[in-house]
C-alpha cells in the first residue's frame, strides 16, 4: 500500500513508532494531489504547500519532544467548503461568498486543529450544499475517481472524491438530506451522518438548520469511527448540540453481528431502486446473517412521503438562512447600484446559482401566509409521523439496513435539467435526516466498476451499533482495498 | 351637527404594544456588551453580525429578567415557550430575520392595576414575549445620500408587552404606561427610559359609538417618544377619527406616525404594511424548558409590588399623595424603607426625605441611590430622631442636613461639634426672656393691650438671642409666665 493510501489509524501507528514522519505523510498526500487533482477536481481551495509542510513539521517536532499524539495528529485532512476556517476562504461554492475569509473557525475545525491534524484545503460541493452531484458549484467540476465521466455525488462530492482518490486521508462533509452518505456511496468510501445534535454546527454555514450535521469520510470504518470521536461532543456555542457523552467509538468495532436484530424496511427497496443495487443489498443481508445477525423485513409506511416533506422543510429553512447573504457585510456585492434595494436584489441575483434561487423561492412560498398550513405545517406533520415510525421500528431492531442511493453514480448533466430526478437520488437518505437519526454508508459491491452503497440506520445517539455493523461487514466483505483506477479525463 | 362632546359620543378603545430593553450586561444570543452610546459597530461578534455559520445561544439572565417582568404582571408562564423567526429584509436586521416568540410566548393573561382618572383601573395583558432588538440605520454624519448601519443594538434583549384593548382614552393610556414603567422599575429588569428608547410604545386606537360593542377600524400609531407624546398623539388621533366618523367617512385600517413638532399623525408608507413575516419555528433553538421550581424561585425573589407598597405606606399613616410620591420611584421607596428600619417616624421621615433631602439633591442634580447622594437612609432617620426627641429644633435640623448633604457626616457628630443642642435649661431661657421684655417695652404693651402677634415678635427676639437653640415650646411657656 502506497503511503498516501494509508488510513489514519495506520499513519498514527507509523508516526508513534517513528516508522514515518508527518512530513513524509504530508508529502505523499501533496504529491498525490499533484498527480490526480487536475483529473478529479476535489478541492476548491488548497493551502500553500509550505504551510501544510510547516504544520507537519510541527507535529514531528512535538513527537521529538516526546509529546503524545492525538488520533489525527499529523494526518492530512480536508474539510468541505461550508465550514468556517480562518486559514481558507469559505465560499460554499457560491459566487455570493467570493473572497469571504471567516474571522472565526467552525467548532469541528477547531477540534481537528486541536489534534494537530494537517489541514490541506477545502473541497468542492453543490452551492450551499443544495444538490446531489456537486454539479451546482460555482467553483468547477469534481469527477468521480471511479469513472471520470460520472459525478461524485453530492453535495459533499469534493470530500468524498478527495478521500477516494487518496488526495486526503479523511475529510469532513455535511449531510442535510444525504450529502455525506450518497457521495460516499458513489465514490466507494465510508461516510457517516451522526445523530442530530452529536456534532456542533457552529461555524457550519447553515442550509437547513434542523437537518444539517457535519459527518466524517474515511477509506475504512475505523477512520470514520475515530474522526467522529474527534469532532463529536457538546458545544456551548450550538444550542442544538446535545450534552450527551461521547463514547469511544473505536471500542465498538467488533467483527461480528451476533445478537443483533436488523430490519430491512421494504419502502427503501421500492420501484426506482436499480436491480444491481437491489441485488447488492440482498447479498449484503446474506453476509450479515452469516455474521450472526437476525434479519427481518419491516415497514415504515410514511417513508414514501419523506422526500416531499423534505423538499418543503429544507427549502423553507434555507429561504430564511440565506436571507443574510446580501453583499453588505461580507461576500460579493453587485457593483454600480444606486440604492439599497437594487444592490440587495442584484447582489443576490448575481451571487446565487439557479438551484439555490429555486430553493429560496420554494421555501419562501411554503412559508407564505395562506400556504403555511398546506405546505410547511403539513410537512412538519409528516416529519413527526416519520420520527415516530423510525422510533417504533428501532425499538424492535438494533438497526435498519437499506441501500444508500437508488443507483450507482450517474453521468454529468444527466439530471441537471430535471430537478425532480435529481431530488429522487436522495430518496434513501432524506428520511433519516427528518428523523434526526445516525446512519453510515459503506461500499457493498460494484456494478460495472462503480461502487454501490449499503446504509445502516441506528437509534438516536447510538452510532456505536451502526459502526459495529459496518465494521463487521467491511471486514467480512473485504472490499476496502479496492481503489479507483483514476484515468485521465477523456478529450 | 353632532350632539355632545367627542367623549360623550364615542368610546375610545386603545391597546398598547410596549417594547422594553432588558438591562442585561450581554446580548440576547451572544456575549457582546449592551452598553448604550459606544462607537458604531464596536459591540458586535459573528453571532450578532449574522455572519455565515454563527449560531444563537439564549442568555439565561435575559430569560430570568423577562420572567420577572411577566410574574410582576401576574402572567401565566409557558414553561415550554418557543422561539420563532420573523423574516423580513432591512439593512439593520443582519440575519434577515428577527428571533422572537410567536406561537408560544413566554407569558399570557396578566393584569396591570393602577389608579386611573376616575378610580381603580385594571387592564389585561394579552401576552409578554422575548425577542432581540435590531440595529440602527442612520443618515446623520454620513456622506451625501448614504446610510450607515450600527449593529451595536442588534441582539439586545427585548420584551414585548401587549395589552388587551382595555384602555379607554389618551390619559388612560399615559397612566397605564407610567404604571407599567413603575412595575418594571421594581423588577429591576430595565431602566425603562422612553427618551433613550429602552421603553418604546406603539398604540392601536379605534373609536366606537358609545353603547356599542363592535370595535371600529384599527389605526396603529407609532413614533411616540415620551409619556406626554403618547397622550397627545392619542388625543389628536381620537379627534381625527371622530371628525371623520362625524363626516360619514370610513376609518382606514393603517399605520400612522406621530409628528411631535407638528402635533399630528400622518400615514406611513403602505409598503411597510405589506409584510408577510413568514413566521416559523427557529430551528437553531429548542424550547425554553423552565422548571416549575425555577419559576417559583424567581417569583419569590420579586420585590414588593408597587400597589402593595402604597397600601402599606398608607397604613403607616402617610397621606395617599405622599405615599404615591415614594412608590413612584423604587429607589426612593427602598430608601424610605431603610429609614423606617433605622427608626424614623413615617410621616415626619417621609417629609424630611421628599421635601428636605430631595430638594437639596435636586439642586445638586443627583438623586437617592446614586453615589452623589452622601446621606445614608440610616443617617436621615437619626436626624429625624434628634428632632423628635427635642435635641435639636426642626429649623436647626435643616442646617445639619445641609452639612450632611455636603460632607456625608453623621447628624449627631454635626450637632455635637457645632454645639447645636437645643437649650431646654429654664435658667438660660428665663435670662433671655427677661432681657427681651426689658428692651421691647412697646411690644410688651401691645401684648397686654390684646395684640397676640406681639408675642410672636418677642419669641423671635428670644430665638435670635439664643441663636435658634432655645426650645420654642419652653420659650413660649416662660414668656407667657413672665408677662402674666
């Protein structure tokens, strides 16, 4: 295994034993970025090489002084471009935040820096995290490392592609309706959406506040468990972060499923899920049974309405969250305007891309007087029902097993002209955000060389069980050493 | 022609919406200071600037203050009250929404009782909720045509207190507002100064023919910056609406601005009324979750309410007016309570405080409870006792008080140092009386001829000779005996 392919836990061991230096690790990743970034396009902003190496040297110096090393000390990491970081511009892949340098850091970023992680840069995404392919970005194209003619998924497509391509060891993304899990599935890596309230949202530029969570990407389950542990925990700066104790997630990684009852909700395998995904999930279920799990089919009858409810609630919150972007206090301001209203309108009109504008309009409409009860109110009722159904199902099952996405990665421009088609690619992930539950996606097979994602959904604040399931499956299925054959872009 | 006065023909129905800035040290959702008058945009942080990714965290002290106000107004508390977003665009509103409480306010169903023009008044409080203040837009001192935005005030905690339409006229509105101010002063949650904007009031006014129940079309009046302007604006509005109704016109439901200089209200631009605030639950904040024990603890910590205090002072023998003067100012009332604890007689003590001490402090531009006031309530009580026990006369007491106000000295020390003890020794007074009789034969003759006022002149001469220290009662008694 090349050094740039090492998982974080392997790097940690190598650093502690003196087998490698942090500088060597950083150089390996920087070289890898140099080789493949022009093909993949995972990053929006990379830090200067000398700054990255200086951070790595500081870790080596600390080791020489005999200081102890945290799990991500000296590990090259990437963050999504919607997490405030003083070291980088934070733009949410939007023109409206062009040149915005936050004066403060997101709590998750602070925690990683507190471990002396080596920050490489921030990654491409759909503008304001609104999208499922990373095509809605003002910052350029990110390509799927498994097939450069296909999308990496989204909205955290840059983070997923960076980890898959070896351009970062681990990365943070954010998941509002599947934006960590779906790109993880498309790029063949592990991605986890924590329970709502597990990771602080402070400094994460809000898309839909009641749904957003920061989540980890890694090339194996252990790295994801470790990264979750590094960023999780109560934050007094986020009133929705829960003061729940953070367990040792790594300790939960047991390579069997004995004694675990799992449910397979049939609604997640309904029409629209491709035959190859269905077949891969069926095979995965067989393997879980071999590993000692008891698996039953179950039903969550309101889940088919989840996508509709989500596309009312998320845009409603977004329409309010994005009101602050008007080019007055930060970001890009339209030039040559003569009054406030014109400046405001033009700054927003020029700054936001079409998908963001569409969702602002959808959300504004859904909250309008006379429509509120019909749309927002009704969607909240659906959300309540979905929460209740998940709670009931999870009182009988330790976790639920579903596909992460209804298909493998699709081609560029395939769904850009049909927003409803694009929205449907979140059908398996959105219900979990509405319920606020944790879920993890990991590779469970390939179709024509493209990864398929398996999703485990757990009880609130029980990431341990889904991590254990993912780990047991990963060890048994032994797919994790398959690496994408990045080839030069065609034409 | 219409018969009778406006008041005889129409009943005025008023509801007041009052915003009160809470006197917390930090803002509602961040730790920025709230000091008034700092240079623009110096008391700001990512949260109150509405920077991307910043999140609100409720200020527990602000919630406590709002709760104190709600309990002082006898409200029912919603211990699971919620936060909502009120969405609108304005340059001084950094997030594009205000965090407020809409569907589940902190408190409802309160009552404010106060002395009205013709007897006890009772106005129901519909709701009391918490919210954050906006920044300020300013054109002053800005280069031509530009607008400056100062966000120091953005995020300062406010409560909004909405009355039911129980207020029955312009004067009643002023009395309600003044009484509300007093109640809030006692809770110590705000300095409630209308001039500085820590108390702001909008009024909803309508008229209906006397004897009818249906409400007339509602007019909202804004921009009233003093208690007096509330009354004046409403008086103007009542007469404007009455004249329109008399002329057979319909009252338009609208928002009007009060112009203090011209003494009129005028319609605001209708654009402001076309708002659809798109309220929805604030997803960044959970419910408040106040425990019953906490609410009761705050309730128990409230000071005696103004109404109860008034009644107590009257029971102590104070005339209603004097008691009212003390109660209207919590600092004065607390000072007076400390005087009572220090042994002062209620009536005499109240007079010494409100007439003598306040008169002297006014001249210095300070009031009780401020560091400029160097007389402690216990010292003032001691001064009153010196008069009551006959050690000094009331007249000497004023001189002693002058020195106490100037130097903060104890009254006993001043009296002792300057030898101001009253002369009650008969021998000394007899000498002075005899000497006065000897040098004023005409006055003696006048007195004997039946002119009673001549006695006063002789008393004055004795007081003069004793530098005011002779006990006046003794002087009268001995003078009568010597002349008799």
